[in-house]
C-alpha cells in the first residue's frame, strides 16, 4: 500500500488515470505509482516508459499481471 507522511502533499482525485488497468510491458500513460491487481506489488513508473513485464514477481495464481495506477504524479506546468 502506498504511504505518505505529509497530507498537504497529496489530495483525493477522480482523474481518469485511475480508471484503467494496463498490461505489462506497455508504456505507462501517466507517471506515478502502479499496483498489480493480482499480487498487489507496487512500482513507480514514468509516463512513456514500459510497465514491468509479466515475470516481475511471483504471483499467488496463474492470473496475468495487470497494472492500475494508485498515485498520480501531478506535474506543475
């Protein structure tokens, strides 16, 4: 589970980035923390970089790796 110390640095959001599940090896559409829907392993990924592959960690079942964003890294423009 992603943790934080200073609540002033994080806020709730309904951004569309949280709505999608992504396949391993695909480019991350947004920068942030992603969690595997099966094993709950969390990783940090930068937009445009490939999400970790199917064999990133041991899974408790034969279910495929599926990444979902849990923390969106908002960039100041």
